[in-house]
C-alpha cells in the first residue's frame, strides 16, 4: 500500500472539510481506500492483507505539512493533437475540408509522447479533456485521458467524452474564405440543426430496426449525444453565440458545456438559468480576434457568483498547459473565491466532464490521482513536489 501522511489535505469532497490538517491518504491497487485522520496506517495495511498473500512493502510519503490535493484537471485542450515543436506535421487538430465531421475521434490523433504531457505531469495535472479544434461546425469527439503513459489507449478514462461544435468566427472565416458554407452565423446554426435533425431521425430508424436498416458510421457518432450520454462541447465566445448554442441545445434536449464563454460575465444570469456549465478561458492569451475582445479573468468569478458551475481552461497550446493552476489563481485575483479556484481545476472540471466518479476529489474508491505542492498551486512560486497517477509516482521533485 501507499500512504501519504502528515499532509494538509484539500480533498475537494462535499462530505469532508475544505481543509484537513495532519491528514493521511491510503492507496491500494491504484485506488484511494481511506482519506482523513484518526486511522492507523499500520492497522489498515494489516487489515487489508489477505492470509497467505505475498505482501509488497508499504510505501510511506511524509508530506511534511505540504498541500495534498486531487490531481489537477484540464477540461478543454488540444494537447498531443496539436503537438509542440512539430509545426504542420504535428497538427491534427482541424479537418478543414468538411464543416460537418462528427465521426472524427481525437483519440486517433493524440500523441501521448508530445512534450506537453510531461509538462502537465510536472504541474500536477493528472488528466485532460482533449479534442478537435473549432474550425468546423461539428469537429468530432473529445476524449478524457490521463496524462502519463506511452499508449493513448491505456490512458482513456472516457471516450467518446463529448462532441465538439463551434459557433462564431472560426467556422465562418475558414469556410467563407473558400466560398463555401458556412459564411455567416445563420449558416452555422442552420447546418448544426440540419445535422442534429438527421441524427435524431437516424436514431429513430435504428431503434425501429427492420431488414432495410444499415448502420451509418457518420451518424453512429451522434448516438451518445442524442441519447444524453455525452454533451455537446460548444466553442462559444460572444454573447450572441452563447445564446445560439443554448437555443439549439434546448431545441433538441441536449446536454452541453459552454467552452471559453468569454462574454459570459455579461449574461451570467441567463447562463445560470440555462443550467449549462462553463469552461472559461484561455484568458492568459492575447485578444487576437474580435470575438475575444471582452475576455477577462473576472468572468469565472462573475459566473460563479450567479450560480454557474465553472471550470478553467488553458486551451493548450493557446496558453501552455502548465499555466492551468496559475490561470485559476488569476481568476481568484479577479474575484473568484479561493476554494472555487481550486474546485475549478479539480472537482468542478471532473463533474463538467462527466468523470467525477473516478477523478476530481480525494475520496474512497476514486482513482489515486494525487498532486503534492509546497504551497498553493495557484501561486507563482509554488513547486509541484510529487504527482501520482493511478497510485504510481510519475513525477517527484528532486528536492522532496
């Protein structure tokens, strides 16, 4: 068994205090088996030992009062699909030949050997939602994966995890310049509605069965969405695009996340009323186009104050993946409560990504994804001391 002792725990669990002093986390078989205080590590180890079973030596990590948290989660990025240092040869983020490509799977393009994965691990980031970019009206399927390992298939937590759709500048600029639809926001919305209508009709035909039915690879990709198993992942920056995304999701009764949500602070009450969560960012980037002219670190705090569940994103490589905890810190500086800053990169991100049954908090039965810091990870000079994924130490600071 693995034991982390003498820790200042930030469990991010609703049934536990926000902070647990002199806490302990016990791990076995890649899962958390006990969290808290007042239990003996030796007794627990003996209790779980089966008669006659060869027992590996227990590993003890003395945190020395350091912060011990669930591993940090990036809720929206393109790590490994837009690779660093490799230019066009390593960029597989956007299939800009057809504006409707639901059948594409990010999983087939994520290179876990991308240097960004190591950067993530060194920052205490243990899992990430990775998928296609926003050039297409429908970009394809996201995957939620762990951040350490050679074979991407071994890192999957959930795939498909969401269906990427995009509103606003990117689709209209990419295709309007080719004299193709969509060249306007009207066309983006119309094309998405038409696609969803066909997807719903396909589902009905499949349910009805019959000898004439043939599976269609294109529309099979929509079934988890129209059946409510995974959300639309909507690229939206401007107020009007946010409202259009909400309108269409309601028309078809779909789950959805509002990704980027750069002008969300202007319509916070309306977003709260929609019931959809927001993944805010990347605010640590330049205002490089019209639709992001009003982006600001205050957005996350304003949305939270109005009752919207918020996660924070770097949108790597727009902002580098390792800056995720710092982005949360800048949101805290701009008004987001401190504990909400931590939740925005842990349990909130897990809940929004539909993976909170496995990650996002230190709770019994969850994956042993744990990060240890020598202080608040949202502060600039804080060091990651150790990163643990599935109970294995995957990074250790040489000074710890």
